């Protein structure tokens, strides 16, 4: 079975997207509204959890169940952090969903 870097829990409406398929040790997280960013032991964002994903992304749960690919981007520039993702669904109503957020790095607090 092919390993994926995402998973969707339809009952809880939570979407997880990871930067890679390889397991990473998580040392903490950053919570921002419906987003939870997983921080690896080397201090980088290794994944994101989107709570109430269908409402947050304004997309039907059935489309989220049919995700074909998901990519997480994290770019650090001086005092800002750009976090974005691209999700592609593969059903009869295929869509590409892009989201980007810019955060001041000094406003995000790590929770261990």
C-alpha cells in the first residue's frame, strides 16, 4: 500500500497534512484558531492539523475523503513565516485548493 502524507478523519472533520511520509519525532505544537502546527525535535514545522476542515476550507466532506495529493509548504523569511498547502481531490468534481498564511514569528508560541 502506498504511503500518503495526509489523512482525513470524516467523523471528527480533521485533516492532517505532513511535510513528508517519513515519521518525525514531534516535540511540541503551535495552535492558531483551527490550525495546529506540529513542531519536530529539530524545531521545524513538520505537519499541520486542520480542525473543522470542511468548514475552514469551505469544502464538502466527501471531497476531503477523496484527496489524491496534499503538499505542505513552510517558508521562513527573517521575522515572518509563510505556511501554505495545496490539496487536490480526485473525484468527479476534482478541485485544487490552495491556502497560504503569513505569521509574524514572534507571535507564535510553542506548546510542549
